């Protein structure tokens, strides 16, 4: 038994180091200046991501379980608290880019110290409670790995020099397979986490929903498809848009997805590989809910509900095991493809608690529940999601105007 | 048959005149100045409501069905268009209070002319299409009657003199009955309009939903209940609030419902009867979704979903046949009370299209569908809703921060 | 002696009634709705002007000098206080248009009551102190008469129907005389009020300034002149503008003076006579300091300083005795014309205290002194200034972006 | 003669290298992260200052005078253009902190390349035009050296860790000498640059002004003096403030100078030496014009005009030859002290062109003239001004609400 625990503890520790190392690795192509800047209040500096994910372990595990706990630095508790009112004061979100001290190296030292203390704690106590908290901290850190990439992409895109995160051209895709419709029967379906492996609290409890028969598109909407929408006047026709979306288009003078640019030689797209000619076969990405919804209306379709999406993914036994780069790939398969690993897929479902949902007690309960208002659920995962992080019941969520995530469109239809 | 149509036409015309007269009657206690002012962009002047409801009949009926149609005034098409992009230009919403011309009398003349032309049209053509459009126009006008009252209440409340709309004290209520819980079985339920009588497009199609067993509170949350929440520090405890709600409380420095005031002699409440001592037994009203949700969490309960609410109302065979004044009344009954005629009840349901929902073709299709985003559904009706206007399937909706409607709280619980 | 005082008191009373009557007369072409609306925070409703000018007499004279003073209405002290912190609370400036009560008639009753009480007070005490305060109150009311006209013009211009304040066409002017330059010698000049007749505190003390030789344009810049500036790209050439002015042009997308409109049939101008074809010979008006300064630079000239302007006016013995209508007139004279009665003339002088300036003690000292910052002085008077109100030493002042006054351009040059 | 030119050229080159080296030296205590961040739109990153001052030499000298000029980097022309519309596009001011590329080292390389090209150019052509432009570029760079220090101070003050620029305590000063008044005769005085040595265009032409007799305070207002103002309720008494200043105090909830903090152990002040106990004898600094004006009114005095200040400095033969640290020093002298080297001194003079002022032709003419609106003149120099940079005719200027410069108060009185 002791041996088993030791082995579990060892695997957990391996996972712990792997995830922690990957975060630091993501910063490697960047300068210290790149890691400190904040391009908008919604985005955070890379250095802040590296510090906050360590703060999570320090605050929710070490502070509670380490005998004679002393903070690594007394100011960090406030400085790297993202949104946990239960923990106390928080630094102003919009001013994260002004935290030039602690330095990048001091944050790496913070990470190193937290790693050692977690390892030492785990050696002493590899019980279920600490294990579960460490698993949560790792899943949390993986979420920040995705944000780190989308935030740094946003920063680099604000620089007129348009620097690349990875200096390597994106290969152009072959032919784009036609979009096909796959039908699913309706009835009472079960959605939510089924109890195997890790899941966030917002995926529970598993529960029943009644779903009418529907069809799902075989692939994501591609750049070429979306270009047809633009060329057909999609951004100028009020009848295609939700009222709030139409105001948003007007106030911001929008005419195309976030990172698209129209030049003399046609359309290009800013990517983590720098500016690249627009590839008609790759999925369109960095769209708001408003744009996804307007496109679907134009295409005589609609967005799926999250129950439809999850039911389809589960009935097809799909898992997030897709290899990924730094940009969504074109599909080459048949059947329902691109559920995972390319673009998050906007659903028409407002982010709401499942029937019977109860957040954890204390500050950790602020993780998900308090955001269940005025946001929409995205399903699947993206090229920036760490491999293996997502699953069929996974619920991502963003406000309807958010565009800086790798968000795309999966069409649905009622049968 | 011709006789039947004539009788139907006559009843429709009677209804038409009744509704049209009531709108003008609502303006009677007000001066022309009162009728012209606009207290915030969300609210409209009384005069604008009187004009816009006539515009609706002129634009959607006369313009399409009157031979040799000529507009009453060429500028009115733009001036009194609320939000129909399909009709063309609209006057700036926030500047409705600057439209001192046309004068109040000119707007009455506009109403009169439209009334006569509708009557003449109906004499010539009492067919189903025109009949349905007139019914829609009347329901539309009833919605504006409610807005007229809540908008003018907001205006009067901004005046330091706190003038009353009706100069007559509100009687204080007797004892408040204790709040009881009534249980409902779960299972597949049908919600949506069942086809009898008028309904808006957003109530269709009728469809199935799966509902878990739940309980509903026997009455609305009363002022006395809500006062306990305030005195328990409800507005100062982040743990009770949605994240966006907590920001909203902080930015606006909120400590109580919209029209409450704390003075040396205790709490009072601004009503359409002027400033009145707070009545502990009457329902708390003018709450945002954020406040309703926070109160429910504090009370160890939750808001109902719209499916739960409708299922309960329908299984109890409740209809909107309650007499009303200008302020929500205290309850005196037993069982589920106050479903209709006191306060709209926030549900936890985001305003979304029912499965298979399809808006009407053309500009009239902008009536409801384009607002199905970032709003929450309220069910029931309020003291300001015209008697008989609402029903079990009726869906009202407002953004989560809106407080100037007669919105209140019906608690629910999972069983 | 007693008789003399009686006669002085009588003349003062005559003046008092004349000014008071004129204010009410200005509201005659307007409806009660017109008189209640507020088109922007900088402007006030007509009804507010009528009430505030009465408040001035009540607060600064009756309250201090009437035995057993009782306020006309206890809330008016706050409601109609414009900006006197020394008096106490003030109603929010941007919400003056929401004061639908007191009604227009109640404000007229307020005026009437104040008039009677002032007359009764004057009968008892026609001493110098009260006489001086009444004179100040009348000059104050005349300033508000001008604001009343420019504020109502702004309101009517916001209405798509473009209603006229006076329903009567503006005659088109004859030929425009060429602009000539008249030279003035430099040296030490005296500026400021010379002690004869009424003057505001900001015109004192009279003092010496050193002025270099300069020339002044014989007439105001005319619409035709300004059109040439526009057609030469004046609004698109950054080199002509102050930095802050260039930002202001860009943010607001400006291309012409406030009330100009370009249509298919050429340029027109909204006036108190309604929309009129642009008259090339009339003075250009409703310009900001930024526009006046940019035009002067384009014309290879500059704006005069206030010392230059006053020195010129005084050495030519010019007084404000020009007949006026509701719009600036074209000039027909020779020599320096249009100093008074057409458009206020922006000077390059920042509004600052004269050496030794000391405001009055108490709240009345807030009249002028506290505004001596970030504003520019305008000299002369306009068509909306009551006849006889202005003089050579008169100092009007507005922020550099203000355009809704009858402001124009008098060019100057260094010799 | 050739030898003389060579020597002149050599001295210029020595000066050039000295100034250029000093800029880089100022960045030495800072990390690359510190040098990249921007704390507010008014402030710029240190790296931007280093790049922009090089851009000035490249754009105004190399581009015009270097044969076969090729830009160091084609994007820098836009990226490091501060406000010269005549040069073309400019990067958005508020986004300077997002320019993580070019890196700090690349900017140093840019500086080095410009230095070498300027030296080479000077070797070929040491004529008057290039010499004058280089002198202008060096004076420009010295201005940015001061901004670099005040901008980085602002950034460090935004960091909750309050890091010091220089890690060394500030010695507390001895006794504060009493404030004395020194009288100056009035009459016609000459102000403006007298032709010897370098001056900016805004100091010309030298011209006459008439000045009344006045007295100037012997020293700057000290922290101890200002504390008495605060303790007397200075920030709560509307009667002391300009109207716009009172609004500014209210909206921002101000109660003390920018970098003061009140803690349990009394007042402290954030300085470039980190947080220090407030030294009563040192000059109060980081005040807005509004605060300086309010303090003067409270002290029964006023701010000097710029003519008074310059006349006094010149008649006392004062020059900017004071040794300085990184914070204003307490005075120890007698007579008029602290004119230079401690705090800039707000004058009551709006920043305006001198009679006959003409900016240079072309983009370089945008240096000063276009800012002559809604700003106030400060005279003297501060501890952050490079030694020898300022002079009696020097005109610094900032908007009335600016506080992040080393601005203080010199009182004046009319005699």
C-alpha cells in the first residue's frame, strides 16, 4: 500500500515537473521585455502567468498544508492574485504590465522555490487531498499555458514590426474537403463529467437534457468559407447580426477577423509564425461569438448547443489526442473532424451552472462559478491547448465579444 | 360568414380603440414637460412612446396595405423608428428627449390620424393578415404602456422634488405570510406557446425540456426579507455575488435597491405614489439580475429556470387575471401566489431562441430574435403590465444590470 | 435728497422690470417642452435660465436684506444654484433637463414673486449696496439672455426637423467689402474699466500694458472667406493647427463650423431663423478658438491680444450701440467695423486676472475669478448680446473648443 | 580658420558624446523590463526615450544632410516619431510600452550607429547649419533626460513594491529658514532670450513688457509649509481653488501631493531613492498648477508671472549652476534662492507666443509653437534637469493638472 502511494506520488511528481517545465519552455522564444508587457486588460504578461501559476500552488497548497509556512515574498500574495476575493487584496488587473519588479529571474526563482517546497510536501504527505489540489493546480497551469500563447500573440500583433513567436513559415494546406452534415438522433441525453479522471467543477453534476434531432458539420468553417461571407457583405448587413453584435461591429468599424489584414497582394493573417498569406483551407479563427453567430445565420445554419456538441463527441467516442502546432490545421479526415486541437467552437449556450452545481467551499470555489453570467460556452480545444488537457465534457467560456482566443465555428442544423 | 368577419372586425376595432385610448390616458397625470424628458438612454419620453406605437401601425400596416399610402409626416419614419434596421435610419436613442417638436399635441394628432386610417383600412379589409398585424401592434403598444410607466417613474425619481405620478398614499399591508416551498416533479415537460390566442414569436415553438424535481417559493421575496439581506452585509460580501455583479456593485457604490432611501426615520421607497415608508410586506422590486442572484445565494436557494417557472404556472393553471395598482401588492393567499401582476421574476435562464425558432421575414422579424444575447428572462408580469397582457409562456428579458423595471425575486430549490 | 434717491430708485426699478420682462419675452416663441430640454451639459434649459436669474436675486439680495426672509420654495436654493459653492449644494448640471417640475408656470410665478419682493425691498431701502446688487443681478440676467438664445439654438439644431426660433427668412447681403488693415501705434496703453458705469470685477483694476505696433482687420472674417479656407484643405492640414486643436478636429471628425451643412444644393447654415442658404457676406460664426487660430494662421495673420483689441476700440471711441437681429449682419461701413453686435471675437489672450485683481468676498466672489484658467478671452459682443450690455473693457471667455456661442474672427497683424 | 572650425567641431563632438553617453548612463540602474514599460499615456518608456532622441538626429540631420542616406531601420521613422505631423505617421502614444521589439540592445545599437554617422557627417561638414541642428538635438536630448527620470519615477511608484532608482537614503535637512519677501521695482522690462548661447525658439523674440512692482519669496514652499495647508483643510475648501481645479480634486479624490503617503508612522514621500520619511525642510514637489494656485491663495499670495520671474532672475544675475541630486534640496542660502536646480516653479502665465514669435519652417517648427494653448509656464529648473541646460529665459510648460514633473511653488505678491 505504501508502495502504491509512493508510485502514485512519483507519477504525480513527474506530471508536476513536466507541466511546470513546459510553462517555462513557452517563454523561451521571448525576451524579458516580451514577457513583461500587457497588451490589454484582458491579457496578462507572460511573466505574470509564470508567477500566478506558482502563486496558486503556494496559496492553495503550501499555505494550508506546509508546517510553519512562510510566504516566498509577502507582497506576492496580493501581486499575483488573479481574482480570488476570498484570499484578500488583488493588484489592479490593467496594471500587470507595470510590474517590472520582481524581475523575470526573480519569478523563475519563485517558481523553483515553489517546486521544491511542493516536492518536499508531497514526500511527507501524498494523501488524496493534497494530490487532488496538485492535480487542480496543474490543470490550472495548463489553462494558463494556453492563455500565455494567446496573450503573447495579441501583444506581438500590436507591434508594427509584427514579430513572430516562432520563425518558421506555415505550410499551405492542400484541397479543402467539402463540408458535410452528420445527423444525430434526439432524445434524453446525459451530459457532464462521468467521473473518470480529472474534471473541473463546472462539468458536474452529470445530468439529463432533452435534445431534438440535429446535424453537425463535418469540419470547422475554413478561411475560404469565411471569405465568401465577407465578400457577400456579411459585415455590412444588419439582418445577419444580433443587435448587440451589430452595435459592436459599428463602434469598432470591423470588417474581418481579428488578425486578418488586407493588402495589395491579398489577404494575410498574423499568426504565431508571423504574418502569413491567408490559407483558404485552414479553419477561420479569432472570431467573436457575434461573428460566429452571424456567419451561421448567413450559411443558413446555426451554432450547436453545448449539449448537442457533447452528445456528438461522446457518441463518436472522440478524445483530445490530436497532435498540434501553433496554428489550427486544415482537416484531411472524414466524418466529424476537428473537434479537438484546432479551434474552440462557440456554442449557442450561455455559460450556466448545471442543475445541482455546487462550487467548492472557500476561495477555491471562485474558480468557475462566479463567472456563470453573460458568457458563452466554447467546446473542444485549440492548437494552443496542451495536448490531453481537454475532453468531451470540457467547458471553456468567454464573453460574446472576445476574439483573441483560438475560437472558430462548427455549424449545426436542426433536422 | 361575412357577418362573422364583421363581428370579428368589430371586436378587433373595439380592442384597438381601448388599447389606444389607454396609452393616452396614462399621460393624463403628466405635464407636456414630463412627457418630453428622457432620464437615461434606456428610457424613452412618454411622448415618444405615444408616437412610436403609432409609427408601428403606420409603418407595418398602413404603409403596406393602404392604397396610395402617404406618410403622416415624412420625418416621422426616422424619428420614431426604435430599432428596426430593415426600415432604414433611426434617430439617436439617447437624444429622444431633445425632440421638443413635434409637440405633444402634434403627436396626439398623429395618433388620431393613424387611428382613423386603421379603422378605415379595417373596414375595407378585415382579413387574417391585417388582423394579425393589428393584434401584434396592440400587444406591442401594451408593452410600451408598461415601459411608459417605468420610464416616467425613473424620470420623476431623478427630480429632487420627488413628484408623485398619482397623489395618493399607499396603504400599508398586514402581516407577511411565511415563505413556503411547493414541490414539483421532474421529467420531460413541454414549454412554449400552445397555440391558443396571441403569443409573440419568441414563445414558439412549443418544445420538450427535461427538468429535475424542484421546489418553488410560495410568494415573492418581500422588502422585509431583503432588508435582512442588507443588514447581514449582503452588499459587502463578495462571496454572494457573480463576478460581474460584484464589479457592478463596486463601480456604482450600491447598497440597496434602486428606489430605496435611508433617512433619519428609517427606510423609504420612491413609488409612483411618491416617496412612501418602506412596507416590509410588499415584494422587493427594482432589482437587477445580479441582486436577485446574490439574494438567492444568501437565502440558500437559487433562481428558477424559465422551464421550471412555466411548468409550475401551467400545471397550476395560473393565468394573468390579477387586479393591480401602481405598485406591487403584498400577498394574502396560500399556495403559489404572486406569479402575475406584482413583479416580474428573474429566472436563471439566458434569453435564447427555442429549438427551431424562426423569426418572421423582413423588418418585423427584428422584434425579438436579435436581442437573444446577454439578457436574462423574466417571467410572470408586474403591476405595470396591462391586465390580460401576459400568460404562462410569456418571456420578458433584460440585461443583468437593469433595475428600472418592476423586477423581483421568486426563489427556487432543487429537491 | 430723498427725492433724488427716489428718482434713482425709480429708474433702477424701471430697468429692473425691463430686463426681467425681456427674459420672459425671449421664451415666447417657444413651447413649454422647448423650454425644458437640455441639449448638452454646457447648455441649460430656457426654464432653468428663467429660474436661475430669479434665484440670483433671491439668494444674493432677498435672503440677505429682506427682514424675515423666507424662501419662495426651500428646494429652489439647491435646484437653481449654478456654481456657487459658497451657497451650498447644487443640482447636477447635466441633469437640468430632467427638472420637469417645477413647471414652466411655477417658474413664472417664482419670477413674479421675486419681482414683487425686490420692488418692495427697493421701496424700503434704495441704498447703494442694494442698488449695486440689483445692477449686478440685471447684468447677470442679460448674460443669461444671451445664453438662453445660444442654448435654444443648440437644442433646435439637434432636432432633425430643424425648427426655427423665428419664422422669417434672413435677407441675403449685398457685396462684401474687402478686408482692410488699420494700423495702431504701440507703447504703454491702459486697459480695464475706467470707473464710469457698471463693469464686472474681472475688468478691474485698470492697469498698464506694453503693446507693440499692430494692425487690425477692418471687418470680421466672412463666410465667403472661411469657405476658401475649407476649400483649400484647412481642416486637413495639421500644420495650420495647434496640437490640441488638431486632435480635437480628428476625434470629432470636423470639416466645417458648427451649424454649417453641405447638401446637394451647396452650403447652408442653421440659424435662429431656421436653415438658410449660406450667405458669403455675413460673418462666419460658431467657431472654436482652435478654428479661429487655424484660420488666422492660414490667412497669414493672427488673433489680436485683448489689450490690442481694447486699445483699438477705446482709441476709436467705439461703444456697443449697434442694432441687432438674431444673426450676425454683413458689414457695410468703413474703418474698423463690427466690433460690437455681430460676433464675439476670439483673442489670443488666456483668461487671467488683471494685476491686483481681487474678487468680492463671499459666494458672489465666485462670479468670475474661479474661472480664470484654461479659457480664452473674447471681446466685443454679438447679435445675441442685449443692446447696451457690452463695452470696450468687457471680457467674455470660453474654453478653446466651445463653438455654440456667436463667436467669430477679427484678424490682427504685427507691424 | 580651418583649424578653428576643426576645434569648434571637436568641442561639439565632445559635447555630443557627453550628452549621448549620459542618456545611456541614466538607464544603468534599470532592468530591460523597467526600460520597456509605460505607466501612463503622458509618460514614455526609457527605451523609447533612448530611441526617439536618436530618431531626432537621424530624421532632422542625417536624412537631410547625409549623402545616400538610408534609414537605420525603415519602421523606426514611424515608431519613434513623437508628434511631428510633418514627418508622417506616428505610432500610437499610449502603446509605446508594447514595443518590446526592437529590444533594448537593438536600441543601443541604433544609438551607436547614429553616433557614428553623426560623427562622420561632422567630419565632412562642420558648417553652421549642421552645428545648429546638432546643438538643438543635444538640448532636445537633455529635455528627454529629465523626462526619462520623471517617467521612470512614475513607473516605479505604480509598483506596490516601491522599488528605488537609487538605493541610498536621502539625508534629512537641517532647519528650514523662514520665508522672506524681496521687492522688485516695476516698469518696462525686457524678457526673452538675449542672443548669447543656445535658446529654444519659444524664448524669442526678446521684447518689452510692463510690470507692476512686486515681491518674490526668498525660497520655495517647503513640505512643512504645505503640510500646514493640508492640515488646515486646504483640499476640502472650495473657496481656495479654481473651478476646474476643484472639479479635478473631487473627481480624483485628492488629498495630498502625488507621491505623498500617510501611514501609521506619519507622512512619507516616494522618491527616486525609494520611500522616504517626509522631510519638512525640502521643497514640496510634484504639484499641479491647481495645487500651486490654491496654496498661494491660502497663503495670501499668488504665483508670479513669467515676466516677473525672469526679470527677477536676470536682475539678480542668476544662472543654472547649482549642483543637484535626484531630489530637490532644502535651501540654506539667503536672498532669492532655489531658482534653479530644485523644482520647476509654476507661473500664472499661460504658455503663449511672444509678440512676433515665428516657428521654424517645416516639421522642426512643430517643436514648440503648436503647444501654445491650455498650458502654463514653469520657470527655473529642477533636480532632474541636466546641469547647465536651463537659463533665465527658459520656458517649460505643462497642462494645469500635470503632477509627475518636479514642479513646486515660488510665491509672489503685488507691492
